[in-house]
């Protein structure tokens, strides 16, 4: 018997959804869509904040790393009987140059580890080269000769491009000049040089001789000033000329440092300083020429900075002490980028110090001892070159991303160049390349706390008293208008508030400083007077004011007080402060008014804080 198969019952006909069901379906879809959008937005914000944290951490991480140093290959630059007198290299560290005592400038190719060319000094003739020097902030060299002259030359670099890409660098001698400095034709063993614009200035010295000469690079006229009479029998041992050719310092064999002020007429001895009694063996100006570095034959390294004492002008004072070198200091080399400098001693030791922090950033292993040496820091401060009498160029690598940052520099007072005492200073940028960044966090911390304090003094009374009034006294219609308006204020971006404060509020306060000051007195006095008068009114009249409308009455007194200040501020400022409140503050109270001050910050920050304080307080009081 065949089995019967029962067919499933027919499905009931689908009922078309009603309009409410369609609307509910759309609402559910929109609700899910908005929910996912809010979730995605929240995750995006979290990721953005995390990304900012990672970026800040990555930028600050190099502060924790020690300075990394290493040595590159050495280059033989001098043969027998000669010695290097000055050295330099280009910013890419591909080419360089050495001034030789043989009277030639050797142009170097570091990529091939070879001498690319030799350029003789023009006009040397049969004279010998006795001494050499390099300018602080330019590749300019000078050589003192045996016949009383100084020969100078400028080094130029030129990049090589092929198919739109840089493929290398060439080095050349761009110009040469000769300056006679001794009329008697006697030897010039000590020289210093600087180039300011087109003006070339050299200083020259011998056992009983000191002179300064200058000329334009393209000209022939030489200005010469003989300063030998100011030596008083002292023997010069080393020279340092600042980058503006305004100051010349001379180290002597009896441990003195003589400072000369230079001008168009010559030079004048301004200071005779005791450097400690030991023979001064090395002098150099740190970048910016505000601090003089002094090294002696006992290995002492010190920094001398112009300090005001009493009513006198700035005089060089010994304000910095560095670790003692292992032997007599033979050379300094200042960076062209910051306040770091190289110290080379007679035992072959080389180290990198930082002027402001007074700490040693890096030390390289000692080379064989050498009586004399010359050195230069690479333009990007990523290495150095040291050449000595043994005839080879020692090339060094270093990486110190932020040498000026230490815990002491961040949180303790520091003596900066141009200051007379240690101070807390934040100033990260300046108008010149030789500017010294100042990174003290103390002004930022206290400035932030001061701004928050002023913001709370401004916003807390307004927000709390406003919340108290609207929740307890204001009519319902006024409360329904005020509360949403104040809450909408919270949506105004803080960046916009700061923008308005810097570009509108700050200049407005500066132009009306006296009026703003008088408002601090007029506003509470007007409100207090309005309340006092309201309280003194007869109960019959006061009863006509419905509850919550007292604000309109007191507001009239407030408006009258503000208008009164607007009209009376000018005459009051003229009578009380001689017509200029800013000048009166500076001269009488010693307060220098700054347009963008903590008061303006407090107003702006307080405006941003008021909605939050008001909303929280109003909800708490209403509940």
C-alpha cells in the first residue's frame, strides 16, 4: 500500500505593513545607523588621541637616548715635514679641506678617501707659512707668513646634479686675498680671521707684536691698526676674533686674557683678565660670540661671559667651569648650529661639551699624543674633523639631537647668554640663527596655573551664582531661555575662543587698559548698589516686582556703571596716572604690561569653563 505524503499547509497571505509599522521600522534602522556612527566616532576619537600620544612620545623619546659617537675612516692629508693649520668640511660630509704648512690648501674627497687637488696660496713666493686659522661661521681660512703677511682664502662648495638628482659635491678655493700686517716683515705665527659680509678682518700676533687688519674681499685698500704697545711685555700665545669683528681676545704666556674692542679706527684694550695663571693655550668664541672659551696648559676649560656689575657695562666674567682635560688644551672648535664645542688636548683626547648645560656630551677614544692640533665641527653638528701634526685627518661621528635639554635646564634657573643671573626662561625660537633656545618648563607650569586661577576667579562666581539664580529665582520662561543658551556656549571650540582672545580681546584690553581696570571696581559696586537700593525700597513698591524680575532692576544699575566707566575712564586715567596707565605701571611699580597676559588668558579660559560649571551646578540645585 503506497504511503500518502501530506502537503504542508498553505502559508497565510502576507499582510502589507501599516504606516505606523513602516515608520517604526525606519526609526529602528536610523537608530541602529546612528548608534553605529556614534560608536565609530568614539573609536576614531580614541584612536586619534592615542595617535597624538604616540607622536608626542616618539618626538620626546630622543631626550632619553645617550649621545651616540663613532669614528669614520682616517684620511692622510699631510706628508713629512708639514702639519695641518686649519680644517673644514661641507654640510654633507662628502668633501673638505686642509690648510697645510707647506703653503697649499688641500681639497679632500671623503667618499674616495683621497686628496682631490692642491691649491697653492697666491702670493706666497719664497715665504713660509707659520700659523693658520679658520673663521667661526664660514669656511674662510687665514695663514700667517714668515714675511709679515696674512694670506686669506674662501672655500666654496657646489653640488653636482644628474637627471634632476644630486649625485655629489665638489670643493674649490673661491677667492684669495693678502693683507700686510707687519711693516718690518717679521714672522706672523698667530692669526685669527672672520668674514662679515664682504669685509675680511684678520688679527695677527707674534712674541712682541699684535695687529688687526681689514679689507673688502674684492678691494685692495687695507686698514691696519698696530696694538703692540698695549701688550706691556706680555707674549701672545693664542687669538680669538668674534664673528662680527667687534672683539679680539688674546691669550698670553702668563695666564692673562686681553680683550680689545675693535672699530673702524682700530682697537682699544678694554679688559685685562686673570685666567688662572697657567699659560693660555687655546681661545675660541662660542657660536654667537657672547661667550669666550679659555683653555690652558693645565687642561682647565672655562667659559667667560659678559655680565653687568653695578652700573657699569658688561665685562667678561668667569661663569662656567667644565671638566678638566687630560692634558693641555690644544684646540677648540665651536659648532655653527648651537652652543656645543669640541675640546682637543695634547694627549689626543677629543670630547664634545655643551656651553649652557656645562656637561660633556660625548668622548672619543684617545688618539696618539700630538703637540698641536686643529679641529672643526661639521655644519650640521653630526660629526667633527681633527687633524694633528702626525699628518692624518681623524673623522668623527656624533648624534646629539637635543644637547641643550637636561633636568636642570627644565626645572632649575640657568644662566643664559645676555642675562646677568640664572633665571627661569622659556623661549624656544628667536630671530637669528645664533639664538640659544631656552626650555625651562617652570614658566609654562606657573603660567598655566596662573591662567587657571584667573579663569576660576572669573568663571566660578558667574557660573555658580547664575545657576543659583536660574534654578531658584528666575521665572520659568527666563530659565527655559538661559539654560539652553549657556549650554550651547560649550559647543564653541576652544581654538576659536583662543583665536578671538589673541586677535580681538587682547588688543581691546590693551587699548582700554584703564577702563578694564575700573570695571573691576565698577561692576561689583554697581550690582551691590542696585541690591542695596532694592532692599531699601518700601515693601509696597518692592512687592510690585514679581519674583525673579529683580534682575532687570539690578541690571539697570550694572548698565549705568558700565556706561559711567566708559565716559569717566579717560579723565580718571589722566588725573590718576598721568594719561597713560601702562607707563605709570612701568615707571612707578616696575610692571611691564604684556598684551597677551594671564588676565586675557583667564578671561578666555573662563568663558570656555562657564558652561560646564553652570550646567553641573544648575542640575544639582534643580534636583
